[in-house]
C-alpha cells in the first residue's frame, strides 16, 4: 500500500476505536525503555492513542491499556521487561486490561517466542516497522477479541503524518533518519531497526517550523548515525527533493539554524567515521547548534575498534577531536564507552583510559559489554569474565568521576545560558534546566521562567548538577 494511503487507513481505524469508546473514560499507561528514538516513537504512539479517546495515566493499575515500548540494546532491558510482565500478570488476574508490547525487542524471535510460551496473557505484539498500525491492531483486538501479532522483518519505510503527543512543550525530538547500516559487531540495532533511510528535507523542515510556531525552543535531531543523513540515498541514486539547499547533514543544520524561534539545536548520535569537514564547519558557524558534541568512542584501542567494526583507529579519533577543538570555539565532548568487549586485554583497556585522560569529556556514558544474540560479538570465543568486566567498569568510572568533578569547577562564577525546563524533581520550589553543554542547573526562580532562556550564574557544583542563581541584567538608565 502507498505510504500516505496506509496512514489514511490508520486514521479510519482511529475513528472506529473512538466510536467504540464514546462516552467512556478510558486510560492508557505507557512505559518506554531505551533510547531517545524509542521515546520519540512513544510520543507517536501516545498521539494515536489519545486520538482514539484514551487519556494518559501514570498509574498502571488505573489503565485499560498498558503499553511497553521495549529496547534490546543490552541484557538488563530484557530482565526489566520480564519483571514488569510478572507484575502485569497479577493485575490482569484481577481486572480486564489490554497489554501491548512493541519496540526493538519484539524484532527478536527468541523473545517473542518466550512471550508467547510463558506470558500468553499479552494481547498485542508489534515491532518497529508496524508502530503506525497500532490503531488497526487495537481495533481488531477489541472487535474480534483475538490476540494480534504484527511484526515484520523488512528494510523499513518512513511514515509521515502520524499524530504526536510530545512530552515537553519546549524541547522536541525530531527523528531525521531511521535504521543503521554500520553493523558494529556488538550491536543489535541494525537487526531490529532495519536499513538506514533518511526523511525528506522538506518533511523535517516543516516539522521544525511547526514546532517553532508552537513555542518550542530546543530541537534534538535523532538518528543512529545522524552525520550520514542522505548518504545512502546519494549512494544508491535514490531521488530526493532538495529543499532549502539541504542535501547533507551539514546543510540540514544550516537550514534549521535559520528557523526563527528555535534557539538551540542538538543532535545524537554522529559517528566519528563520518565526521566530515563540512559538518565541523556547520557546527562552528551555526549559532544555535550547541557546542557540546556527542562523539561515541566505544573503545580506545585500535585493535579492539577494528574487531568492533568501528572503522577508525585510536589515532584517527584523537586527530578528529583535535581538529574539532581547533575549529569549533568552546567545544566540549561527550561519549559512549563499552568495557569488556570480547578479547579486550587489560593492556588494550588502558588505551580507553588513555583516550579519556586526553580528551577530558564533559560526560561519559559507560556500558559493560553485553552479548546480543545474532551479533558477531556474541559468536566470538574470547568473552571476558563478568568479574573482569566489572573491574574495568569501576576503573573507568573512577577516572570519569574525578574528571567530572575537576571539570565542574570551571563553571563556578560563570554565566550560563539555560533553557528552563521545569521544577526540580526533588524540590518543587526550585527550577531546573540545562546549559548548552547539557549540564543540569538547579536554581530558585519564578515558575513563569519555565520555557524561557535565562542567564544563570553558577555558584556551586555537585557532581551531577550545578547550583545557580538568576543573573539579573542591570537595566540601562
Ligand atoms: N547509534 C548510536 C548508539 C546506539 S546504542 C551510536 O553509534 O552511537 C547506544 C550505546 O549503547 C552505544 O553507543 C554503545 O556504547 C552501547 N551499546 C550498544 N550495544 C551494546 C552492547 N552489546 N553491550 C554494551 N553496550 C552496548
Ligand atoms: Fe549500533 Fe554501531 Fe549502528 Fe550505533 S552505529 S546503532 S552502535 S551498529
Ligand atoms: Fe534500544 Fe532500540 Fe534504541 S534497541 S537503544 S530502543 S534503537
């Protein structure tokens, strides 16, 4: 079916479910596991569900529909899902509820087999390629009272025009591409998200313009490999319409930078191997693009990087960092690191510590290598014992924490531009927001400031957040 027809068809199903629900108050509960792309998918699910007449609840027990949007990038995500399913079983014994599970983990056959065998009370299973068909699956379940399984293994398509219910009123995630073609040897994502494909420039620009008109200040561009935006299309000679001069990631950044009302642009994740000079130049020259760049390292040793299929060496990574720091004023970097990849020796692990020492990252997201069924890493014979992996993790964590404490000091007595996001989770008398470099800042202030950019003077540092105060700009006489 043509993509736009498919969405029209789903709109009709949304109407039908809404009719079934007329004059009834129904609630849904959604739990999202995984990355920001999954969260963005959940916002689309919420958009569809609310259009069908359901209201969101934070209380699982109050809901008529419970949805889990799953992740499978590491093992603990699976443990979490099965734990949650145990809880739901008890609720379902007492009350009629619909349980729907979707997302990346549903693209793994050994998982869906396990759910069907041991958790047969689940009503709807859907994958990453069939999210847009949730209204149809729900309608069929309600009408025919038969369980629905809608999972397909395809390269993947891009559906435009789904309703969306966003979590925040000021920051918006905008997916610019789906899937991944990199096949890093530890990673499951390419198998569960399909092949790399980019959204059309026009669709992205229209979405961002619409967000700007609705008061959004910060845009986070999402993709597994954002700096190869439109690359596959160009390589395969797939026609795409250029729009406002956009034919690459660099030109996309420049076009978004021009959109009035948007004050900040972030993006995750770029891949070091695709960090071309035009992207560096675009970051340097676009005022709204944050000067914090997430640059996943994964490992610091060239042999391990080769085994990981990352396509760069330690030296190339360090050279890239040097070039970026030279070209982009006030650049800071964050990164992802995996410890204990199969075959990694203690000596090789020291190269990771060495890179961390040299680059001095603003933030490091650290992971213990986790075997994923179907990936080359899982088939490698030389797996590292758990104990060693944990020891390495702790060594890295110590180094990173020392560096962060040291690095935090540079903020004291500086003025930072902060987008005020809301009240603090721990104290609703305090406001919270983030700096350009993605540091959390907590400060006292009027709730009217929420959603605005403020100059905040930093007064103290507390490892994971900074304390600040609103800096009143003196009025001109
Ligand atoms: N496409 C993004 C990130 C995808 S997953 C990128 O390339 O940066 C997010 C992070 O999870 C990865 O950067 C990696 O550090 C980590 N990760 C992925 N697979 C993993 C595995 N099998 N074990 C441990 N960490 C993993
Ligand atoms: Fe996974 Fe590598 Fe693709 Fe990132 S680039 S999603 S780590 S395969
Ligand atoms: Fe997880 Fe899927 Fe994201 S596996 S990290 S939710 S792409």
